[in-house]
């Protein structure tokens, strides 16, 4: 169907009409982009037999820190490990509480249970889908040690009020920047706004190194504690950043060199480091094209009933690489058609849409019943009630994923936008399926 065709009174593909999207356009969505430069970087490590070293990894760390304008970057074998180390570095331990969102991947907060702490969930803002600063303060108790701020699906948290709350109560803020590499909040890169950040770099993310994670901080004490937690071969030793006696607790940590305090081996595999260095080199240009493509897509959908972009786009704030882009769904403008029905119609048109996003964690029994460490009680000691997060509980019915374009091809993007407009304009025909 030509993208200039009228959308009103069109026969939906679900009812036998011609799909709005022709073909699958695999090249538009293939990620990460792997070239001969990536292959040669990985082969160099393989041929040198340095897969388990740290030489390449330290170069990657230095480049990653320089990109963010922070003092310290510490590579991990995955993003979960970086968040685990960040929480421990902040002093989270037995009996403590960590506040975070329920609407996120489990790795944002679940490592707190491994440290003997409990997770207290706060609600999210209905537009940004990130922590609602207005719901945080009432969750703080004398046991609260840290707040985990997740830049969900590329949208930066409203960090200024979150940091103000944290400073007022003497809390640390851990950013989960796994979804938002390269995003900006009021001119500053996400991952540099809190006390420490953990970042996933697995192959599905907008900045990928195959499998890996990165911890970022400007605090030398948090950095050294993270080293001691999972990088036994680097504990207490001189590095690119710090000499053996340059920070507050380096002498204390020196005596633990050779054995990780967390009992974990968290270094990044150097094949990932090598790939990551090349990916980082090209990330600015590639993420700029993604932003251009997503901006084009949402511009075409402007004014479409029932559909709103999940994005921030101001002169000093943007979505980075647009990881896992979402649309807000307003069923009241579409004859109260359920989002599941709307997405089924989109899939028939060639748009691989699914309703919702991450299932709310506060509803999962692991945070209510699981005795993970055989203590004879639920490990999470401060469960958030099932009905206590109204925005989080309802969000799965009010959003769906949209195509994540990696290239700014106007003709192809127009087909996908046309498909959404077509279904929105004819949703009354879906009533019988609801």
C-alpha cells in the first residue's frame, strides 16, 4: 500500500486488506553493526592469546571514562555485575533497604538481595516511565541506603529532584544506564548524574560489546571498593587512575589483594573489550542516525489519535540510542480498544508490536515469598504491596513497543508510520475482536 494512500476506511490487513509494510527490512533493524574493523580487533586478541588479560580492557575503560568526562570506569563481565558492585561500593549490606522502580529489568535491583538488603519499590512517572521523585521520599526509612534510578528505555530520569532527595537524606544514587548510553539530561550524559552508574553492554543494547558491563564514577573510594569487590587481580595495585596510596581506603584494601571481597570474578573478557572499543569509536555517528530516524518516525505520527511518543527531545536533553522505543497508548481515544487487540492489528500490517514492556517486579513472588539463602524467611523483608504502585500496575495496558530503526531511510520509516495511522484510523473495525 502506498504511504500516501488514505488511512480512513481502509481495510485492515487483519481483515484481509493489503499490509501497510512490504517486507521485513532486516537491514533496518540489524544490530550491532559489525564490520571488518570489529573482526580484526577481536582476532588480534585471539591471536595474541590475551582473552583473559586486562590490557585491552584498561584501554576500553579509559576511552569510556573520557567519553563521559568522569574519572573512573571499571569494566565488568555484564551489566548485572556492574550494578551489583555499585551497590556494594555504596555500602549496601545486611538489613539495609534500596529504593528503585518496579517497572524495569530485574538486574536493576535484584542484586540488593544478594547483599542482604531489601528492595522497596517506588512508583513511576506516567510520561517518562522512570522513577517519580514525588513517590520516593515517603519510601525512605532509617534503613534506606541507596536509590536506583533507571533511565528506562532511553528516557532519562528527572535526576535533579532525585539527587536533592538523596542529599537531604544522606543516600547514594546508583544510575542504571543500561538503556540510555549517550542520552543527555539537561546537557549532561546519563551515567554521570548520580554517585555511581552501572551499564549493560550486552548485544541487544544500543551500545554493545557482545556481553559486558561498565561502572562509572567520579568517586575514588567507590571505584576502589568496586575493584576490591570483583577484580582481585587489581585490588590495591597501581592503575591508570590511582597510585597505591592515593585514596582514602587504598591501604585498607591493599591487605585484601588477591582475593575478591565479594567472592566474584567480574572482569570483562577481552574479546568484548576489543569489540567495545571499536563500537564506541563509531557510536556517536550511529546513535545520531538512530535519533534522526526515530525523530522522523514520530514526526510522521504527530496528531495520531491514541498514540504518544515515549521520549524527551529538547535542546539539552535527548534519548541517546533509543533502546527499546515505546509508544504511549491512550485507549480512550480509540474506542477503548485494548492494547493487545491494537497490537495484533499492527502485526498483521507488518509492524512487530507487542503490548507493555517489563512485567512489574513488585508483583513477582521472588520479592514476597522466596527464601533465597535458606534463612527461614522471605529474603526481601520489605515487600511493596501489589496495589501500592498504581501507575506501574497499569502501564502494561498503556504502552507498546515500536520499531527501533537503525538507519534513517525515509521511505521505509514512512511505511511503518502509515501502518500505525491506518490501524488507529480504523480501530472501530477491531471492536469485534476486543
